[in-house]
C-alpha cells in the first residue's frame, strides 16, 4: 500500500507489493524492488537502486548527496541488494567521482538505529551494524562482519569477512578477516572462533585459521615473515586464503 500522503516523484520506479508510509519522499531517479516496506518520514534520493524485500524504518535518509566537500553534484549512485533492514534514522550516502562513483550494499544486512554508511563504501552481505556505528568514506566491509555500537571506522579502512568489532572501538587500520578487535585505537583480541563455528566452519578449518592467527600476532614475526610461515603450513584451505588475502591486500596496514 502506498499512502496518499507519500510523495513519489514522476520517474520513480516502484516494484510490486511495496508499502510506503505517509510523508515519505521518493525522488524521480530511484528504483525500488518488489516486496519492500518503507515507513513514514523516509527520504530516498538518487540515483538509487534498491532490491527486493528491504525494510526501511522512519526518518532514514537513503541515497543522499555525500558530505565530502569535494562533491560537486556529479551523478553518483547507491546500489542496495535484497532483504536488508535499515532502522530508524539510518543514513546512507551515494558515491563520489574520486572513487568509482558508487556506494554499494549487499543483501541480508541489519543496520540498527543511527548507523551511517558514507560515500563510496562497499558493504558485503549478512553484516550487522549496531546502533550508532559509523563507517567513513571508501571503507570496505566483508561478508558476515559485525560492527558494534558507537564504533567509528576511519576512511579507506577494510573490515575483513567474519570479523567482530567490539562496541566503542576506533578503527584506524585494517581488520583482517575472522579477527576480533576492541579499543581506541583498536587492537586484535583473538579469533572470532565462536562466530565461525556458528556459520558452519568445521573444527579443522578453525584450527588452521588459529595457527595462522598465532603466526601473525603471537610469534613476534613481521607480517611478511608470518605470511611466509602460513604459506608453509601443510593444511591449506580457501578459508585460510581469505585470511591471508585480507592481510596481503591491506593498504593502510593491519591492526597489531
């Protein structure tokens, strides 16, 4: 149901079985997929493409111009996948031409109240952003990452898949996949073993990743030497490669 007091500009494309509440504004360059539920007092600007089955709660601002002072009104984009939840007063901004002109969010994510996704961010799928978590521009977040409440992530940082960031942490460097981080600035606090088990990682794979974690963080080796040690381990797996790649591909350096 689309409420009579919702404002939908000509040119906006609305899918089937979409609910839009009163006093919500949908810009002309917005595409909304099927089975979405958009509450009252929501603003969706564009160009923005939203997939199927998303829920957007009241006072959220989705697809707005970014806050980067270099932004000069260029036609940049926001792309959102399926089955995400954006709670109250969540803000998501479009990209800039200084990057790839797009902010992109995967599917099955939960963004709790007052979370912020800045320009040019890439967020994977199955992530959780707790209340007031904010990621600055150009941040990449891997699948299944959990970012605690009041966390701040510096621009250009990468948060690895299956990582866990504790509440109130300040992220100034990259967090490798599977790692738990806490503090201001954040430091590593072990492997997210429980999260991996819940997501179906078998014991042997978790043990292999633990050995790799110890090489990086517990043996006093340089990152380069630790990666060489990991490469010589007899038990290799695609999951271990994810951990290694999140370190090898780091531009800002990893938390240590």
